[in-house]
């Protein structure tokens, strides 16, 4: 016997009403993902993927809008890194500067080898922040910078958001159809 779709409890209610949490207000959810994504693109160690995945998992917010807002915040943070590279490089030997001279040299060599297309990988941990910084240092024009960084970061968030949604859907199917694997 199959369970009608409309009779199945949403995943957040499946364990019963005592575990149900009140949802985060809509505006706060989008502001939270924007700020997490913005900070994650700077030198602040914030994991925007976790925030995005958690909000998607609640199934209370528009996934496409979450991805759009996270992408906008992350690209804006990368643009700040580019501005630091372009306008504040003369402080690079100070102890408080966010990137060591050795790291700047390594990423600059990598950037020169692979060119502007390397900005598609600005989303990667440990490489992304210095890569966007070096793009400013090497005076990459803003339009190609924005296009390439946005493509890479948006694709990453799409994979995370829809991967989370797919995982939740698979869990729901397993609960609805005993023995499903």
C-alpha cells in the first residue's frame, strides 16, 4: 500500500509536534544567508554552505531565492577582496595584512599560469580568497571578474542547495515506502 503524497507529514513534522521548531522569519533567513555568504568570501571563517543547507533543509524558504541571495553576498565579499588587492597592496608586509607575501606570490603565479578563467574557482576553500585578492592586484577588469566569480559561486550554491533538497526528498521517499533503497 502506498501513502498518498498529501497524507505524508512534511519532514520537519515527521517526528511529531513536540520537535517542531518555529521557523526563522523570512527576511531574517535571507539576511542571514547573505551575511554568512558575504563573510565567507572575506577572511572571516564562516561556512555559508552550512547556513544555506540548513535553511534549505527546513523546506520553508524559496530555494532559488536562497541561492540568489547567497551568491550575491558571496560575490560582494569577493569584490571586497578584489578592492583590497587593488588599493591596499602597499600594506602587504604588515603583520595584520590578511595574506602573507608568500601566499600572494603562489596565487599570483597560479593566476598568471591559468589566466582570468581561474576566477571560476574563486569558490574553493583556501584558494578563493587570495585568488580574488590577486585579481585586484593584477588589475583584472571588474566586468570579467564579476561574471566569472558569479558563475563559479552560483554553481557551487546550486549544487549545495539542490543536493540538500535531493537528500531530503530521498529521506521522505524512504519513510513513505518501506523497504525503498
